[in-house]
C-alpha cells in the first residue's frame, strides 16, 4: 500500500516535460517536486521521430521509465510516465488529461523539454534547423502552457506554469541564433500569459539558468570549445572565471528555483524570468 504523501506539495500534481534523461534538468526538477510530496508525471518524446530528434539527444522510453522508477523509489512519491511530442498540441492535451485521469488533478506544469544541440554559425544554419528549435523550445512551451491552462482555469484551484528558459533568454551567444531567439521568445510569452491568467490564480514564470553540465551540457562544452579554438579545460576555466560564484550551475540549482516558484511563498510572483546563474547574468 502506498504511503500518504507528506511535504509542502502533498496533494499536488505536477507535469515535467523533457524529463527522460538521467542527470538532466527534468529529472532534477521532478525529483525535487516529488521530494516535497507532489505526485509527478514525467514526459519525454520516447523515440527519435525525425532529424531534429536524434537518438542520444532525446529521452527514450526505457530511460524515461528508469528515471521515474528511481524517483519513486527514492522519494516514495507517485510517479507516472507519458511519452509525447511537445510540438503536437493534441499530444500535449493528452498529457494534461493523463495527469488528471491518473493522478486526480493538475497544479504545476513545468515546460522543460528543449533542443540545445542544434548549434551552428548563423551562415551555416538551415531554415529547417531554425524551425526545429523554435518548434520545440518556443511553440512547445506555448502548447504546454495552453494545455495546462485549459485544465487549470475551469478547475478553479489556481496553478503554476514554469518554463525552463536559459541565460540565452537574456543575452545573445555566437553559434546559437535559433536557440537564443527561442529562449528570448519565452520572456514575451510569460509576460503576456501572466496578464491573462492572473485572475485565475495561475502564475506563469521562466527560470533562466546559465550553463549546466548535464549530458547535453557536456556536448555543448565540447562544441563551443572547438568553435572558439580552445581546449576543453581552457573553455571550462574561462566559464568559471566569468561567474561570480566560481562554478557553473547544477541541476539542483534550477530545481530549487522551480520548487520556489511552485510554492505558496511565490504566490505573488508572475511574469518573471528568474536568473539562476551565480551572478553571471545580471539582468
């Protein structure tokens, strides 16, 4: 028999997209919410479907299920999985309905799924690659936000929507025009959505981490160091040197910020894009 959930999020239900990679941001966020008592649905695409979703860069179904099992075992929380493509509105609505049907409601929706591996110089970026990044990172968040709001508004119990944006929502970076554009777009999305959804008790915010060395982050380190003509060690030393706290971000840093924005303490915070960058991103 499953134990009664305890913690500040006991009785709450959360959805976390892009949560199918071990040691990824999605796993850390889901683990933190579950540790605080929430029941959680972990979602990822499950399998490669096109050139924009290659094997090795996505959360496969088997890895998604393993992540969920580990979180459930470690926290005692109710953890479910659901495979879907954030680019498809119908699939996102199905994810929201699954959370309600299986876990009894929907309180927190975390848009974490994203493409951070289509990095190229501007003049080498193809239109299809640009569109793929926008489709996942920006349209995918719109789809998730809308699917969540369609449940939360009529339910009448408020809610929290948090997008995992990036330092790239605030500053531009070379070789990342599509990525930076997609993340900048999230700033406008939360500012607009927060105005409409505030009267329903729903807050909408972004968390903007600086570099986090997940599996994807390790790939980015290799890529950017080569593009800049640096060794990996030189690149990492330069990164640490420009961060006042002296280190890049950890998955837990982002997870802690998400948990705060989902908490009662953040009930009056909406339309914000919160930096979690160790002081590297000041605006």
